[in-house]
């Protein structure tokens, strides 16, 4: 996926989940943060960040810039929480992601309700197999090991439990982690932050839910899935 009109700035502060202040060409400027997670290890004072500039197409926007990526040492991390679903759809359509137990997909439908949850994608293949995919974006890493989540997520646990129900109802079920960076060795559940999520993920895997992880090529103006990495549960 591509962004338009990307510019760089220096991070100053983040007073709430949705707004950050950056130094943009010497001026303190408020920008919209496209990730409601904590991102405390990313948004550090004076970190280089990348913004999508909407000043030439404001569309009644309150803030004219979206913060979409940040440098963490030598690593560029996309932190746009809307991006993972977009790149997964592109990768499914371009067959860059091949799902276990599924052949060529004939239907990819976003935001589909099952039980008490709304999954990111409902899919069907040429053989009539049906399934659900839940997508999770990953921005947390340590020593080139990606981890999820970066904060407790009861919603994430609920999604996993619903995927188990879907699997037990005859659907194929997938939880797909989009690692919004490159060069990772593997992905792990972040038990230190939320062990209940890790426990639910491991149980789901034992029930036949496929746990997949893909890393991305990240540029200031683009994000693309490049390949599968191991998910160590």
C-alpha cells in the first residue's frame, strides 16, 4: 500500500491516544496518531517520525497530518493501525499469502460478523471451503523478536475465543499477525504484558486455528507484506 505526500518531523509529546506534537520545520505542530496503542517504546522525544500531509486536501480535517511511521534506531516501523488490513487484502488478492487448508480464494469479504465478534475477513475458496481471518498489527520488538500485544487486550482474547468457535463450527480459522517492520527473527505472544492472550492463542492453535505471522517491507511512503516468519507459541 502507498501513502501520499510524506514528510518527516521530530516527535515531541503525546498528550492523548489520538494526538501528538511534533517539531515540523521548527514549528510545534499537532498531528493525528493512527494507532491508539501505547507505543511508548516508539514515540520517544526527538524520534524521527513520518507524516502523511493533508494540507492540500483538508476534507474538513481538524488535524492536517497523520503520523504513520517512526524510526527506532536503524529500524523503520509503520504504526498505522489501519494499514495491516489493507496490506493483508492486497496480499490475499495477489496470492502473496497462501492460507493453509484453502485453495484459490474466490471471495474476500471484510468486516463479517460471527457470533459475538466481527472478524476482519470472511473468505471462500474455489472448492467451497469457508473461513475467517482476524488480523493483528505488530509494532513491538526487542532484539529483532516481534511480540504482541503491547498492552492488555481483552478484545483480542475475545476474538481468539470466537475463532475457536468458528473452527468448531466447520470454518477454517486464522489469526494473522502483520509485523509492521522487517528483519524479525520470529514472533512471540507477549506473555509479560498479557499472559491471558498468549494462553488463549496457544489453546486456539491446539484447537486447529492457524496462527500466521508475516513481516513487511517498510518505507516512509509504503507498506508491503514480504514473507512469512515463524510464530513461536
